[in-house]
């Protein structure tokens, strides 16, 4: 099975972290987000992934120069300008040579980490003779997603992207699709086309869009809250997706890194042995990456401290993300979903709550 992974968005909801690093290259539990996604796809029979690149494409190309990622063959295409989700699918399909193989292919949003059983979805796709099949998840607040109404047998009656409340259903598009090549023919070349706003509603109208409703582990790691939660979920072992537990050898992928279930003695789970932690620092349920320094009497709780970041003595980091090479000064408090951009310096003694620093330019 071949897959197209959509990873060309701007990641605006995760700014300023995404100003320097594209969303799917941000670290999730020590590895770029994309590796968890590719690894999970690989575990379900995907052997080739085409990255649909745009924003900061060079970051992906530099990270996987030999065209392998988590044991899967990787290739890529770069859009000359953002073509939106369907435009990107069409561009990747035609530019990567997938056209010649003709079969059913998979498409996934690059920020979705899930335990979805692709084989089960493929079975539904085949038996229903669907043109496209999508995975659905049930959520409490569907307003920020694609909302989907199905018949009892799984045929999609309506697909509405980010509807005004009240939403017609709590089942939402979970961002993994199986498609027949005929879907490509529905997408205009050379312009922005949204798969959610144009293509899925049209396929549904033709009664050939189907959906698999499965409340497996699932997260869209594209917001500050979910980016943090995805890491803590993997740390807690809530998902079998991802690099830490998908059967990938610990020497090969997790070299020297502790994560759920693989914790060298004396290092709290989630803390890299290549981080430097003062014995009088308190670290609870957090990810602290290689080269980070956590000083004496500081507290890091429910947070992610990226590679090379420095938490100075007496500083407190709660439910927040400190970007790579950033500094939280002595006695500063960084709390409530604050995002500190790469290399930014939070001055000593400052309190930040739900902030993004540096702010939008
Ligand atoms: N190549 C390319 N070009 N990729 C793009 C483009 C583009 O122009 N625009 C967005 N992407 C990529 C993003 O990088 C991301 O991986 C994926 O497409 C989805 O975009 P998001 O920006 O993350 O969308 P969303 O989270 O608001 O909504 C989508 O995901 C939800 C589930 O997580 C939609 O598919 C919703 O329907 C869905 O419910
Ligand atoms: Mg998203």
C-alpha cells in the first residue's frame, strides 16, 4: 500500500514553535511527530510514503536524506505554492509516479497519531465498493473538525467542514482516508482545492463515500493543548502507535532515550539520559529532551522541554512547551499552555500564563 502524507501546512496554531520548524518535524516524545505517524502506517502495511511538502520542506528533506523513515520508504514532492489538501493529494499522486500503480491508496493528515486498524478500514472500503473511505472518531466538541453524518451501514450522507454550531453529529473526520484513483480525476489541477470542503461533499453526494467509525486512540497534535497531550499520552502508554511501542528496536530508534516502558534506572520516564537534571529539581510527567538543562530547585510538570533548552534555578514550567535552545530565567514561571519559541529567553522572575513568546510579528 502506498500513502500520501499531508505535511505542507503552515502550522499556524502552533506558532511560534512552527516559525522555525514545520509542525510535523516538531518533537513528540523525542522523535519528530512524522516518525510516529509513518511508523504507525508502516505497522499497518504501508510500505511507501510520499510526503506532500510545502512550508519548510527542507527540514524534512534534511532529516531523511536516505529516503527511509521508521522502516518505510519515503519520497517527497514540493508544491510550488500551497494547493490545500486535495490539491496537495493530486499533486503528490501525479508527481510521485503513483499514477502508474493504479490501486487503492491511503492519505493521512501528518499531524494525526492513531491506532486505527488500516486493514479493517480497507475491508470496509472493498466490501462497500467505496470510491473513498474515511476514518471517523467521536468527539465532544466537533466544531473545529470535519463533521460527518452516516447511515447505519457507514455510507456518508453529509460531510461539513468546521460547521457553525449546532453540528449535525459528534462523529468527525479523523484524517485517514482510503481512495480510489478516480478521486484524483475530481480534483482540478493547478488551483487550491480542499478535500474536506469540495471533494468529500461531492463524493458523498454521489453516494460513494463511506466511513469507518472507530474510537481507537486518536489525536490531532496540531494545537498547543493536543501537541502537549500527544506526548504525555505516549509517555503514559495510551497508544500503541508511534515509535516508542510499534515494535521498532530500541537501539535503532530510541538510542539512549527513555520513554514509556523503557526507562533506564534513575531517569524518570520521558527524560532523556542526555539531559542534565539537577538532583534538587522536580520533574513530573514531562518530556525533557537531549541536551536540556534543568537547574536546582526548578519544577517541570506536565510539560515538554525541547532539546538544548535551559530551565534556570528556581524556575517553574507547568503544562507548557519550552522550544529548543530556549531559556527560562531564574525564578520565572511559565504556565497554562505557554509556548516558548526556539532560542527565546524568558527573563528571570517573569510570569507567563497561556502566552506565546515571541508573539506574532
Ligand atoms: N502539502 C500540503 N499543502 N499540506 C497541507 C496544506 C497544503 O496546502 N494545507 C494543509 N496541509 C496539511 C497540514 O500540514 C496537515 O498535516 C493536514 O494537511 C491537515 O491540515 P490541518 O491544518 O492540520 O487541518 P485541521 O486539523 O484544521 O483539520 C483537518 O484535520 C481534522 C482532523 O484532525 C481536517 O481534515 C478536518 O476535516 C479533520 O476533522
Ligand atoms: Mg490538524
